[in-house]
C-alpha cells in the first residue's frame, strides 16, 4: 500500500501499539552512540524516521521524539544486549530508507537501523520511504493508518485507509 506523505506524520495503530512515521526531509549525518564507539550515517531526504511504541503511550510525546531526531538531529543511543535499561524504553527509534518491524528483538539494542522493535500486532510489516510518500507491506488486517498533525485536534485526523 502506498500512502502519500510530505512533511507531516503518518500514524499506524493496531491495538494499543503504534508507529509514528515522518520523512527525514533533508540530507544530514545522524550520529549513533554505542558503549564501544561513536559513528555516523548519512540520512537522505526520503529516509524514514520511525518511532515505535510497542505498549502504546502518548502520540504527542512520540511526535516530539521524532522531531528531535528529524529536525534537531539528536544522536541515537544504542544499548548493549542485556542492558537493564532496555526494559524501560517505552518508545524506540529507527532511521533508514526501509524498516522491518520485529517483536522478538530487545528494545534499543540494534545499531542496524533496518530493524525496529514493535508489538507482535505490527511485527512483520515493512515500511519504505519513497519520493512521494511511504510504502507499507504486509500490514495486518484491521490496522488503522491516518495522518497525524501534532498541533491539531482529534477532529483533524484524516483516515488514510
């Protein structure tokens, strides 16, 4: 399924969990901090910034996190596997041209940006950035897809499908 997206956000919900998606919009270097090293990757304008909230939470908070990464290029921290802090992460971020959602990975421990922790309800989906929007593959039935305006009201939400 192709969903047009320019500068706004796309919200995908299934049960209590959700994904908030925005396009990077500009080319920039994104820094990753691990316990061993620091490195940077180039982010292209059509790459996606995806916030995953496997247990739900505040979509407004997710939009702030997305904007911190997309607009302010804050570094992403990657925890080592087994780190106790990963259990407390309510939202995780991935920035890549295409992202595969998986429920069997530990939150915040994957420097590979093509995979992102999600709920089991959204696992298996593949989301790709395109010049005109977002391509969603293997979306589960009864998944809501809508445009999200962080400054808008509930009446401003527009259903995509």
